[in-house]
C-alpha cells in the first residue's frame, strides 16, 4: 500500500478522514509506504515559501505518526529524498500524451493563476512515478484522487505495452464515508490545504487551536432552514453530519437518528465536541513526537533508505526495458 500528501499547506480534517485514518487502520495487513510530496509543493511557484515548506516537511510526518501510523510498520519518507521519483517521472513525461494531461480536472481548476507552470501540467506523471515505483496493489486516497489513480493506471499500462510488463496496476482504495469533506465556508468546494492558506474558516486544521476549531464549526455555513430533516439535507448540513459520523465512529443511520429534528446549533455543538476530542488527542501525540526534533529527522532518514531500496530496483528495471543502461 502506498499514499502521500502534498506539502502545500496545513493538514486538515479532510486529509485525516479521507486518507491518513485509512492508512493507520490498514497498515497491519500490508507493506506500507507513506510519503510527503514535497516536490508536488513546487508546482505553483507563487505559493512556495521556502521556510514554510521546510517546516511542513517536518510537521506532516509528525502528524502521520500522531494519527496512528507507526514508523516501525510503515515506511515514512520525503519524496525529494528518493531521486528515483524524478527520474521515472521524466520517462513518464515522455510517454504520456498531452491530451491525457489536459483532461485532468485538477489542472483545470489549479491553472487559473496568471501563468500555470509546466510542472503543474505534468505533475500527474510525477504522481504516477511516486506510486508505480513501489508496485503497490492499492492506493488509499480521498475521492478527488480517483482521476489521478486512473491516469497512473493508464501510464502503467502504456509502459507495459510499449516496453514490457513491469508495473503492477494499482487500484484506488476510497473510504465509503468521509472521502470528500467540503469547505465549512462553502459546501460546494472540497476542503483543501491550498484554499485554507487564503481563506480562514474554510478548513478544520489538525494543528489549529481547539478554540479556533470550535469557532469555525459554529460559524460553518448551513442553509435557510433551522433543523435537520433527514429526508431533505442540503450539502452544507450533509457535510456537518458526515464529519460527525466519521469522527464519532458512528453509522450513517445512527447519526441521522441522533440529529433528525434537532436544530443546527445542536449539531454544530456536538460536532465541535467530537472534533475537539479527536483532534485534541492527535495534537497531544504531535507535541510528544516533536519534543525531540531529531526524532523526525531519524524517521525520515531511515524511511528514505527503505524507500530508495525498493524504488531503485523498479527504476533500474524500467531503465533497462527502455534502453537506458
Ligand atoms: P491541495 O489544496 O494542495 O491540493 P489537499 O487538501 O487537496 O491539498 P492533497 O495533498 O491534494 O490535499 O491530498 C492528500 C490526501 O487527502 C489525498 O488522499 C486526498 O484525496 C485526501 N483529501 C484531500 N482533501 C480531502 C477532503 N476534503 N476530503 C477527503 N479527503 C481529502
Ligand atoms: Mg489536492
């Protein structure tokens, strides 16, 4: 199993319930690789702040561990520490038709900036490399990543057909609930790190002070009605119910039963309580983990060695098949 998160901003509750929580639950059954995509953080150069990037590449692995990922059972590493990612990405750049990249919805939405970089356009090739180097059977991600896993499969199949069978074709592993948490300030937009950088009240940050989390939840957009009607839920209220459901480990039915007919204020207060409890305990562990700054450096150095040992073998086989020896 392999997955990663881009070092583009502060991790939020969507990253937790859509991705990290699944990794932690499944890690016992597989050989796992979880990376921090620092190279992907460069695709929008206007947003790169070197000091912040440096800080996030320490903070994110500490949050992985605080969320239950065990560095003894799962390899945690920085993408840029394993050069094979960039080399295989170039090979994929050269065999991926421009038309495939132009169809990516993420490119369409993120290229609204004045002059999108070439990296923003080709980054699905880097992501395909990130994944395929480790030959995973599946990639646990949120719903928004489905199209990226599809293009990864297409690239793998194209390579296999053109140069010989090498890559395992991975499947996405998308949770049934919580795979697409929406913004608290706008239920039509996916909660995302980069939006949270420019809009306060958009996301529930995993490292936000608990008081801020409570306030953002209480201020979350709802709709013109006042009470939960299980037969007629607006996207905003549905999002709050989903968050309550996944954070409290309830079923959909239990959640609907609990809040049907109750005022939105009640739902928000109970969600704020459960979010503070879950995120508060992540923050407690985060504090312990980061008390010794050398600890994370050690985890990342060890992770880079373990990851490179696997990635280099795959890259070497790809190079031989393509004639680069
Ligand atoms: P960015 O704004 O930089 O794209 P992001 O919040 O979308 O940041 P990613 O690094 O793109 O985060 O994705 C990391 C993981 O978190 C992926 O598996 C993705 O599917 C998942 N994820 C991201 N946002 C959400 C969300 N709102 N709900 C559920 N899962 C999410
Ligand atoms: Mg994203």
